[in-house]
C-alpha cells in the first residue's frame, strides 16, 4: 500500500505515457475509421477486437481461403518525418498489405494498423490514421481495429513506426498463381513512384551523397523532393479485382485469363516475379517497353547504381505484374476502364529473371 | 543507365539493407513456423500472403464472426535488450493479441507478426520468432505469415519492435460480452507477472529511480530482476476456451455460464473491466481476495505509487477476468483442470470500478 509521500511518488504519466491522450486520439480517429466500414462490420471502435461478419462470404465462397498479409512502410517514414507530413504513410501501410493479398487472387476484406509513437500527439495520430482510412476506402476494405502504442524512449518525439495487417478471401480454386507456364505474358501496371521500398538506398543517395533536402524543388520531378518521395504507394484492388474470378460460380469465363499477380515489392523484379512462377519457369522482361519514371533515373544517376541493382531494389515504374495467357484481352479490358498497362515480357523455360 | 564507375556506385547493402540476410533469416525460422501449423494452413512459407482455409469453420459456425486483434509488446522490449534475451517477447506479442481475441469469445485461428529491426541478424530473428511460434503453439493458432523489415537508422543495432495480429472466429450469438448485468460475479485468473503493460513506469522505477540492473538477483522475487520482468505474458486460450460456447449447436449447456471476458491489459482494472460492462453497470473489486505477486509490491514500494495508479496501470496479479452468473461452477471447472481462480468481485449498478 502506498505511504502517500507525494514528493517521491511516480505515475504512468511521469514515465511518459499519457493514457488520456490515447483516449483523445481514439476520439479524433473515430470518424475516419467509420468512413471505411462495410456492411459486414459488427459493433464499433473500442472493443477488445475488431469484428467482421463472414456470413456473406460464407455464402459467396464454396471453399473460402482467408489470405492475410502484413507489412510496414520501412524507412520511407524517415522522409515523412523530415517533411513533417503524415497523411500519406497510412496509405502506404494499407497498400503494401492489400497488394500482397491481391497477389494471391484474394479480395481484401478488412485491415488493422499498429502504430507505435514516441510521444502520443492526438492530432498527428489523426493525420496518420486519416491516411490509413483513405487507403482502406480506396481498397474497399474496412478498418476494424488498431493499436496506438506510446513507447517513450523508443522512438524520438514526433517519430513513429506503422505496420498493417490485411485479411482477404478467395475461392480455393481461384487462388493465384495457378497454371502459370512458359509462353504466358507479363502485363505491367504502372506504379505511382517509389512505393515503399528501397528507401534506405534512396535516403543515402539523395540526402547523404547528394546533400539534398526534402524542400528542394526538383525540376525533373516537377515537385519538391519530399513530395516526390512521399507519393503514396498505388492501391491496385479496384483495378485488378475485376480481372480476377470472384466467388464460387462467378465470372467463370474469366478463369484462366489472369493466372498470376506479382506485387513488385521489396526485392524488386528479381525477387518477386519468381514468387509467381512454377519450378522450371523463369521470366524475360524487355526493358524499354514501359516508361521508367524520372525519379528512378535520378536515383540511378546520382548514386551511379548499376542496372541489376536498380531492378533488384525498385519497381522501376511497374508496381504490379499480371501473368496472363491473353495480354491483349487484359490490356484492352484495362484500357476500357481508363487504365494504362504494358506488355513487358513473358514467362520462359529456365530460372530467374532475364532483363534485356 | 549506369556508367559503371565502381568507386561511386552504391548498393542496397551499402545503405544498410541485406536482402540475403533476410533470406537466411527465413530459412532459420522455417521449422519454428511449421511447428505451429494446423490442418487449415494452405501452402508454405514464402508466398505473398498467408493462407488459411475457412472450410472447416464454415461448417462449424452458422453465422461466423471473424474477431481480430493487434498489439505490440511496448517498452518491455527495452528490458529484453538490456538482458540480451529475445526468446520471450514473441510469446508476449502472441499473448497480447490472442487474449484480446479471447475476450470477445472467439477461438484464435491464426497469427502474423511484424518485426522491424535495426540490423538484420538471422540468429536474433530466429530467437524472436521461436518465441512467437511457442506462443502460437500454446494458443493453438497457426503462424501463417510475417514481415521482417530491416530499417537501418530507425532502430539501434540489436534493437527492434514487434507487433502481432491475430484472427479468431466466434458464432455471432456467442460473442462476448453478452447479457452481463448487476449481480454477476467476477472470477479472476492469475497473471504470470507484469505481462506486457506498464513497462515505461517499471523501467523508470527500477532502473532510473532505484538504479538496479537486469542482472541483479532480487531475493523477494527469487530471480534476477531481468528474468522477473521478462516473464512472458500468460496465454489464456487453453484455459478459457473450454468454458466458452463453441460453434453452432455445441456446448449449449454452457451458454450463459461465462457472459464476459476481460483482458486486463493497458489501463489495468480501471479501463478494461468497463469494456465488458453494459451502460448503467459498474464493478466492485474486493482487494485481498487474491494474492498480489511480489513484483507489484516491489514496484509500488520503490516508486511510492498510489493504489489507484497501480490498478490503472498493472494487472496486479489478475490477467483475465471471467464474468459469470455461476462463480462456483466456473471455479470448480477450472480447479478440476488444475487451474487456480479467485472470486474477486461483482458487477453492480453504477459506473466505473470501485476497489475496496
């Protein structure tokens, strides 16, 4: 029992944790969170767990497979700290996860975020979570839970880490990849820029080697360096889901059109394309078949980075690759919806990824 | 295109990211991950997303609700760094999530972890993930995915953050809390110690104020300070799930026995008990009805922390509370399985949590 000597007594707040600020942060994000809800969401913010009804999916999918992904934003966050701009990294956290889920042929259903901060600033949390909510709305997935952890002495004041978790669903026999083989075409979808990979290299080149600042206006990029680097990762579900088979018995005519989806994430072309290929198959990517955005050329020039390294680290302007036996049909379908796509190569006998 | 001047060229590895170390880390954790698999797991480590078949649950649950939780370990990690011991924090990450899922009446199904490290050391990653896998096995949930992010300049070498994400399932009409009201009893289940909350205060008191070290042997705790503080968070699923209703049509006789489950997590008794109470109900907790572990007495004495603060930050020896209309039956059921439990109070008309 406490002896009550006020001088020496210490509270959780003295130790740097402000539970009331946490409660205020929850109030600040309530509306953003609700804006993402789908009919399947049960209850409201504040329970021990997030609730999502599987009843509709239970009817839609005969043999449902839950597909889950988790990812963070990496050291792109350091650029957000430098630019003091926090409304985009939440979109990145969502995109990195939902694009992984999509790569397995699944429809994203719901998302949770983990946010660890050095010092809980409710308005900064609101800014970050507004990005998460925007990413969820754009991907059609509900933001049903999250954790905001105040960890003093762990992150510098004003700094934080964020990770996301997404669950989607696919019919078992529509899981991707399926049936990929030599002769299939690679159709590339444009990225929105760097997405959320390679930022340790990016920061070394722009800030350490070239001595640039986030506020520098870069004519080649038609923007400040900070804005160009913080361009949010593109969310592909709305573009790609219509090309995939839906639930049991749906869109049977599309079965086989898209056989694999590659999320060009950490490891770039070199590591990610093989994840969608069966043993004995490799890929040939034809350089020059799509426009490489200026930001990549600038990185390569300033850092004198060899080509193979560029393609092993960055998306080089292609954030997602569809593997299909009918590239024309896929590209036409996308064009009819106003989406650009490029025939960038093909699956070949062999191993690895040839680029020429 | 690169000019090839080797001197100035910079690689991802130069920037502090070692993709090959990442691949080695995946090899190191493969067996631990597989040890957690349940029959529903589809495929193997290495895909873009983790796959879990919902076919069995589709049959077992008429109106299935997916229940998800995410949490981290907080600044308990700092103690792990000080003690250079990394095989327990993974258990904490699992426990913090599965205990939240359990609090909604759900059976944990699968888990994913997010691990962000300053410098990727495959053996350290193996140690951490072996803890995650142990926690998953003990909770009966499959470890189906994870992300290990190398973030140089973000975390100090040897330091890291970890977050977890768990998905469970419950029949809609068995979700908790349900039907809690005045007169119901609170049955407390012992914690294993501090669990993973309040560590900013704990560290301030032991290390800053008392000047102690993790290697100090503390007679009152019969262990070193480090071992006492790092005692993993208790995993409650195996103990509590048998008391809950299972799928549709199962264990009908148990329906109503346990009406609510409180995970005594961040915010302690004060914030968590009300999360399971309907409007107009409060709780009375009778102090002295369970043994408060020595570690809490030591914290209170060294920090001269007032009682209300202790109960608003720590679990004080009770890590989970079952709300029931038949405390004797619940306590006897637990006793028959060798589990201790204490009648610690009751639900009353009013608001908040009285402690006397």
